[in-house]
C-alpha cells in the first residue's frame, strides 16, 4: 500500500500531543485529549497487511478495484457475509465503533464527560432496547444467520489486523462486534431519517408567537404544483381534515430548555434525497433507468460503504452503511432501486398526569408505576453517571430540566427491515421486490425501482401509524394526552413484537405501478392521500425543478438517456433564486452603491455554479435576509435560528408582514443586500465559498479532514449541497436497464476510512466536479484477502 509521506509527517506531528476540536459530530467538541505518543498510533496507522484468513463458512475472496471498492466473491451466502464483515472492519472499523457507541450511549466511556449530554439522550431513548427487539425477531432466520456471520467476520479482522489510527489516538481498543450492534446501526439509520421533535417545536412556537403566527410561519402544507404523484390522488379526505391540525399549546413545556437539548439529536438540516425512475417509453434504449442521490451528512469517511457481492445465487453492487452487511441501495441481476425520505410522521409525543412523587403516571383512570431502570454511563477521566430510564405503555420518557415528554417511535419495536434489505439483493423481478418491500417496516421511504423486464415502480415503504380520537382519524401534529390514551397506535408494542393493526395497510400507501416516470425530492407525496402521512416535507424547489426537467424532455423529440440523467443530478439551477431574483433586483434598482450587484444579478441565470459571482451574492444575501427578517423577535423569545421558518415561507411572506416590521419587505431586502456585500471580497465567486471544507473527520483535524474543493449546488438545487451543515449528495447512482449501457456512481470522498490508503479521498474531486466512475457488477481488482475453509488453516 502506498504511503503518502506528507501525511506521515502530519501524523507524526499530531501524535505527539494536542487536542481534538470542532463541534459538528458526536465526537467533535467532546474530545479534549489524544493519547500520549507511545508509538501505538503510528503502528496502528501503518502496519496493515493482506492475509489469508481462516473462515468457518467456506472459501471467499476480497478484491479491491481502482477506487477501493470491495469486490467479494464466495462459495455461499454465509461465507460471503463473513468476508464482507472482514472487509468492512478493515476499511471502517473506527467509524463502526464510534456509531455504535453514540447510539448505545457509551461515548463518554472513551472521550470523557463532554459526551454526557449525548449519552444521556441515547440511554433514555433506549435505542439499544429497540435493537434487541429487532435481533430477537431475526433469530433462526437466514437473515439472522447472515448477520451472525458478518459479526464473526468483523471480529476476525479486529483480532488479526492492526487497529485504525483513531484507536491509537484515543488509546482504547474496540469491544467485539455483535449482531446486536448491527441492529443498533439500523436504529441509527432509521432515527437519522425519521427522528424529529418538530411537533414539540411547533407547540413552543405557537405558545410564543400565537397560533395564527405559527400557522403562517410553519404551514402543514406548502402549495405548489409538483407532488410526487401528480395523477394519483387518494380517495379519502384526510388531506382536508382539520382534526389535529390546529396547534393548541398543551403547556407541557415551560421554556425551550428541553428542546434545546433534544434539538442536538435530530436529523441535520437538509437531510433528504432525489430519485426518479423513467420507463422505456421515454428512453432512447427502450429500457427503464433508475437514478438516486440520497442527501445525508457528508463526512470523512462517507456514510456509505460501496461493495460488489457475488455468489452462485447473488450478484449485487451498491452501498450499505458501515456495520450493516447488506446492500441498501444498488443494482442486482434483475433490476435497480433507490430511496428518498418520505417525510412520514412515525413519532408521537405524550404528556401525563403524575403523582406528587413523580413515581406514577395516570393511564386510563388508574395509576401505574413507570417502568424504571437505573443505568450507569462510564466517563473516562471523570465520575460515572447514573441515568434513570423510564417508560410508559407508549415508550420511553425523556426528561430534562424538570420537564418530561413520553415518546412513541416505530423504531422502538421489532422490525423486519433487515429481512427486506437482505432480500432486495436476491430479488428476481418486480413481484419479488414488492414482496420484500412489504417487510420494510422502518425507515419510511420512497422507493423507486426498475427491472430488465421493463417494469417501473414507486412505493412508500414503512409502517405509518393511524391516530384516532373518538373514532376519527387525526393528524399527529400535537402533543397528545397520554393519560387519556389519546391517539394510541393500535397493535404497537414498544420493545416487543407489534401486530401493526392500527397502521396504514400496505395496499393503501401511496404508490404507482409501471408509471411512465416519477420524480421524488422529498416534496409532498400526494395532494389528498387516504391517510395522514406527515407534517414536514421539503420546500418545493427541488421537486419543481426535477419535474420541469423531466416534463420538458418527455415533451420534446429527444429521448432520455443515462447522460441526461447525470446532467439532471448535476443541475444547479435554483428555483428559489428564480423566485426571488427579479424582486431583489427591483428593490435594489437605483440604490446608492448597489449598481454593480444589481447588474450582476439581473443577468444571472439562477444557477448556483462555482464560477458565478451572482450565485455568491445571492447565497450571502439569502442568509442575511433570513436573519434580518426573524432575528430580533426570535432572539427576544430566546429561540435560535433553528426555529426560523423555511425559505419557501420567507419567500412568500406578504410585503406588510409583521416580520418585516414598520420598514416593509423591500427595505429589509435592500438592507440585507448591503450587509451581504460587505462580507464579499472583490472578485470572489461562489466557488470561493461553496467548498468541501466542511466535509470533515469526526476528530476535525486537518490531516484527517478532506481537501477543500470548490463545487456547485445549494440546498435548493438538484445538485444538492448544504455547505453550512455538510449535508448533500452522499452517493450518486444512475442505473440503466439496457444491457449495452453501463451503470455509474460516485462517493463524496473515498471508500476507505484508512487514512494512509490511496482510497481515503480519491473520489472527492470526481464528486465535486460532477463526474462518475463505473458501477459494473463484473469482478475487478487484484486479490487482497483470501478466506479458506476452517479445516485448511492459515497459509
């Protein structure tokens, strides 16, 4: 393996001492020391060797191609997943260990007391309990056996190979990997996509500013012309029901302290995705095409791990999350599939009447003891902390600063998601894929699929609860009275096995079988669905642009092809900028000192590209406009910018809105432009600002962070990149079903988490420049690890 001498020098300098800073991940801000230099970190970073490994499951081989993708071939499935576990651990063991510690509330054990807030939340939520329920449901199934083999493979690597550099820097060794840890990774994925405290935030906002202001700033529905299913309106009237919509503050929260804490553990702003599927009726080849680019947190190494898997019965390539053995998004022999977040509301909150001592809560006319367990959080270099984990019939109770709220979340019961994802790799057509999708209980996603038989599919996956009060369906948009048993989910068993009786039936979820084309960008799914799905969808901008491009192409004489799909993924035109540009130019026209900015914006095509000065001016102005509009009143109420309404709401506020004060909208727009220009250097372009510098390692050290490359895109373009929070296209994939056309993909970084590997960041420039690499399912690369039958021993 080639060693970059510059990186060697940087590590040598860092290992001697220092601190780990930053604040953007579970580790940053918590680490206040490296291990003293003892030579162990240096050894861990450099002593990686290829070996022949004994496997209890039979022969297998791991190869690495020119971009570090693991190509794994095996005699059978268990041998395959043993080898997958070994390969993932070789490339991503520290990432895997960090993630399981975060979710299990065991981070303080290695980084100290500054991680206590995180650990306390994760322990109170008892994600580990949800993982245990999943594992019990998997026992004695082929999927459970595969997860067990994967764990054994991880541990074989952990025992045989030198540990990654991060363990040396923190001076600890990871515990053995268990199947429960893989289930905990599924909890992390699901929580990251569905874990939202917006219902609580909205109640606080309604109490602070009044119900009318809350309805104006935080609408349940944003009017636009681009729902995902434009011709598949539901037959029910749930979309027009008012029951449960109006927020009447319950008085459960005295101030924002609880929410300030909880807000640290929600999905980061901008998490979402794009996907679309196009039938052969619209393509040059006459065969369907699937495209997907999930928008998740960007980090070093990436959230995804790419692999190409092969047995006599499986041929699948795509990505999975480190710690999970199965391909989550990808392509197999029969077809290809991708996901976007559906925005479904699968979490509810409850208030309770409690006795004076706080030991009991009233439920349906009787007093019940909280199910209470004391758990100890270990703290490196400090005193251990004891946390009370309390639960009701609905799920865990979160407590902080003298406030408490009960939580029901679908991830707290056993789910069949592992079985669904495992089955996807082996599906043989649309019917098979639909059967697997029935088992995908969490997270709630929009899945798009196409196969080589010409079929196309869109379906909303996951269990969606139906809430009823006095027999009528209501929306899950308020804090319910848990003592009265309001809006309970029929058939839901926290930390057990649920019957799911009171959930939307699979056939009634929004879907389209063999559509001509469908595009998803986290927008509203249907105008009037049969059942309440969710209260929070993305602003309409990406969905509008996606359908604009697809519709225009479909109406033209040109057919769609893979190159067109790549251009759509890279499209940087901002519908938000189009909406506001002319208004801003008109407001600033003729104002002293703004002539150059006005001229620049007037001629701008609204594309957020790196070489554009207008894009930079607009981006900085939009930030300032938001702050100038809301900061005063929100700051006075003790609410930070995370409570500000979204930019679609801001763009549509009337000129005389109270939020613009006595000055009015136009004056605020101009003042924001002047302030923005003060912070922009002469000659600077969007690429000077919009770089990959925020895509960092959890330690946030320069030698581990990725290079800063300029790139295109914004949170409101299909080429999605939110520089401020490092969220964007975490994987790009275009999969044509025509045999003569090749699938392509790219990661925002590299497939290896091993800093000294040449594959640590070798795809980042490709990603930043909107380029792709092959996603062929042909096996490639030289042999790196051979697994032999247990009886043969090590050679």
